[in-house]
């Protein structure tokens, strides 16, 4: 049925698309539109559901579960224990034939109900380790990642459980309030909650739980409009991630950019989440003492190597003291003591050598401690494997419900963006006044022919560039938000893109209409109401086509700066072949396809036909242009109709929209896959079970009650004293 409908649509559009390039564009666009409208909603999976891994694993997990279709309880947290061993990440440089280790044989453990902090100096590999554990390490042919990762006693990936990733950069739609942001996220991620009262109660609980009640009705804000504070944005990020009740929460330096008070508030929130049963893992640079006291476990890294992994607070201080290093004084922040202990002092060559010897000794001491941990019997997680699969049951979202919710959000964002809309309105009116003043009251003389062409050309350029620059300046940032939401399975790409296009039609059409309403009477263009309406319609369609091209550029390049460079450059090419500077008949053969796809050319052609058709000019010589039709012939626009130009612009508009869809669909983040270390290739997977790395920690309930005690490694060789301020 869908195929038959797609063929009919393609045939009908091909009849209006003409021959050649137009038919190809229309056929491709029609097929994509049919797919967009007929495609199902997304499966609501964990965050990396659209990573580069095999989807079969997810399907098998869902298929094995006997709870298909069950609604998940939002407040229920399934406990997850993560253990990793010998995580090694290296970056190779082919030019210098060198290899740099970002991580080297790192091991550790994260348990439910505990807050684990990954600490270390800058460049120690904190974020890399966090990304590896979350499965969010960007793929690169230069990277090699190996190691063992275990979830509840079973070698697995992060597809086996729900997790949240709170990144350093907090990205939101700036014109929405805190409550609206959470409500829309809840509606998209929790379609099983159909009652408005239940959803509002759930959102209110989140606001209260994360201390956002006081700012619930405030706009989130951005660099242009002041909104909530940095700490409130960070807690809002956590709240958005908590909607789907993740088992594990990863936070990448959550205190970055915050003052001491806000940083402690954020860390207190993470500690409360850990106490509620979540497994919380965060990377942090150098916390204050009160923040350090909130950690249950820590992992200390330096230059990608493991210095300590185990209990936090006083245990690492006693561990390093037993190794022969100075004891941390009572009035010294333990986090600062540890940071100084594992950092390299680059003030002199002697200090560099001394600190490197100290760090090598610390790494070697802890590696000897880890060497006593061997592979043993399976842990308790294997008993819970069925329950673990139940947490990833697929649920189909309603396509039209997603579309309506996203349309509501897009309209609120577009209509409430007062500063941007005011600037665009003022610039449209100001440019129209300037152009109208320059081309004031054009008559019917021979010189007015050139003036009219010049005015129509600058009108086309101004409209296209205004729409393009606005889109390429905004869309790359919005794309980052959409990628995160799509990664969580909140919605499909089709509803988002269609809702964005429809929501921006009223706002996007207002500015070309303002421009035309001011310019047209000032320049005294063809003075009929129908011609004025066609003028405004042509520039409006051109504005939409330029915005669509901006979407494609924003989807193609990684940053806003790159988009601002590529977009105008591409528009300049279309400008050169826009019909005014180079006649279409004089265009070189190899470039003759460019005018056919140039939105500048078709808009200029349509405006010229609309203006010159039926005009008669004053003439004194036989070679003078007497009618508007003669002027159109000199531009090689003779015989064309306005309808043809509008259809050509519509095809270009559809082409850019479909290209944007394909680029967004294709350019999904790809993550590095964790490979098995070479020394474990011969070991059967069933034997790859890890015991807890810290024997002093209380064992899991189902684990052996008498874990083996570890002997302390021999003291390191005598080294130069390590001096700390306030150390005794």
C-alpha cells in the first residue's frame, strides 16, 4: 500500500517537475517523504541505541524477555554493578609512528548506592575512562580500545541497562521554562504515563527532588537572554536524564564552571541519587573538602595509569601513608593532597624527574596489589540477568503524538525568541528603507531598466542571506540537543524535522513580508495588488529555500563557526550564477547545472517576470528596449512563467529538506568498540568473571562472605621527600 502510494506521488510530482534534474530531485524527495510519514516511531532504548553497534543484541534482549509491552515504573531503579579490568586506550600517530596511551591497564568497580569519583590532574584520562564506561568514546581509526567490562557479573555492554550521561555542556531550548522542559521530556520519554495529573505529579517530584522548585517557571535562557544559574542548569540536566529512571548515572566534571556553593549543591544531588539506589560515576578535577567527603569510592589516575581504586575519604590517605609518604595534615584538603601527590611538577628538570619516580612507584605499588586478584566464580549478577533484560523492553512511540509535542516545543522556541525576532524585523525594515531610498520612485526611462534589475537582485540577495545566516547560526547548537534526545529514544527524526519546518513558517514568512511591504511602494515597482502579492510570495519561498539550505549546511558541518564559513561561500556560488552577473546562455557547459539549482537565479527570474511583464518604457531610438518582454529576452528569461520559477524553488526547497534528513540520519555518533585484550583471547567467555577489586569493601549480599585478604606490597625504594604545605 505504501509502495503503491509512493509511486503515485512520484508520478504526479514528476509531471510538474519537468525534465532532467527536476525529475530526479522530485523522485528522490517523494520517496523520502513517503518514508518519513509512513515510518514507525522509535524504540525507547538506552541512550546509545543509535550507536554504531549491532542492533541484534538489543532485539535479542527484548525478544528473550517475557514482559513485552509492560510499562516501566518511573521511580523503580534496577541495581547495576559495573566492573572493568585492564582498560587500555591508545592513540596512534601514523606520521610520527608513535603511540600515546590515554589509558593503560585501568581497573575498577562501581556499585549501586555509592558515588564513585574519578580524580586526577588535567590530561590524566578521567573523561576518557568515563566515556569508555558509558560507551560514549567517539570512534576513530587512530584509537585502539581493549579491556574487560562486566555488568552485574556478566560480560556485557551498556546496552544491557539504562544509563544517563550528564555532559559538561548543558544544552537546552532557551525559551522554555524549567517546568516545560521537564514536562515535554516526560511526555516524550514516558508515553505510558497518559494521565496529565500523573505526569504533573512526576514532574513536580523531580523539581522538588533536585531543588528546582524556586526556578520552575523561569526560562532556561542562553547567552543572549539571562535565565537560570549554572548550578540550576546542571541540576536540570540531571533531572532530564532521570526521567527514564536510569540505573547508572555518568557525570563528566559536573562542577566545571560553577562556584563553590553551586558545585557542592550539584554534588549533594548526585550523592542523594546514589543513596536512592543509582550507580553514580563522575569525573572531577579538584573538589573542595566538603565535596570530597561525599564520595564513597574514588579512582585516581595520572597520565592514564591507575594509582588507586577503592574506598574514599580516609582510606586512600592511610594507603599512601603506609607506602611511606607523608600523612595528610588535618587542615589540608585531602583532594588537594592527592592531586599534589599524583601530579608532575614541571618547574625544573629535577622536580620532573623526582615526581615521575614517585608516580612510577605509586603505579607499581597499586599494580602489585591488583595482581593478587584473579578470575573466580561468577558473581550474583548472573541471577538477575532476566530482570536486567526486562529493563530494555522496546515500546513504540506514537508518531503523531511525537509530532504534536515537538511542534508545540518548536513553536514556543520560535515565537518566544524575542531578541532574535526583533533584530531580524529591524534589519528587514532597515534594509528595505535603504534600498527604497536608493531606488526611490523609479520611472519608465531606459536607465530605470538597469535600476529595476539591480533592485530585484539585491532584494533576492538580502532575503537569502538573512535567512541563511540565521539558520546556520542556530541549527548546529540545536542539532546537538536533538542528537542527545534521539540517542535516548525520545522521538524519531521525521516528526522532529517536520515539526520544525511547520513551526517556523509563520515567523519565517513575517520578515520577507515586512521587507516587501516597505520596499515595494518606495521603489514604485509594478503598481498592482496582484503583482505585489506575487513579489512577496516569491521572496518568501526563497527565504524558506535559503533556510532549508542552512539546515543542510548545519547538518553537514560539526560547529557553528564552520557553518558560518561554508553557508555564505556556497551562497556566493549561487549568486554568481543567479542570472544577473552571468547570462544563462553564456555559462560554460560544465557549469550550466549550477543555475538550475541556484535558488538566487529562480527567485531573481520570478521577480523579473513579475515586474517586467506588461511594462512599456520610454524610448527614443529603434534599438532601445520598448517593452518589458524585450528586457526579459536579454536576460534569457523570455518564455518563462512565474509558476515555473515557483515550482523550481519548491523543488530546491524539497531537495534541501530531504538532504538535511539524510544527513541527520546518516551522521549518527559512532562509538569505539571495546575489544578483548590479547591475553584473554583463549579464555572462554564464561570464565571471564571478575571478583571485586577492593577486598576491604563490603561484599555483595550473594557473594562469598569471606573474601581473601590481600597482603600489603613491600615499601617502595627510598626517594626524595615529597613536600606538601602543612605536612608534618
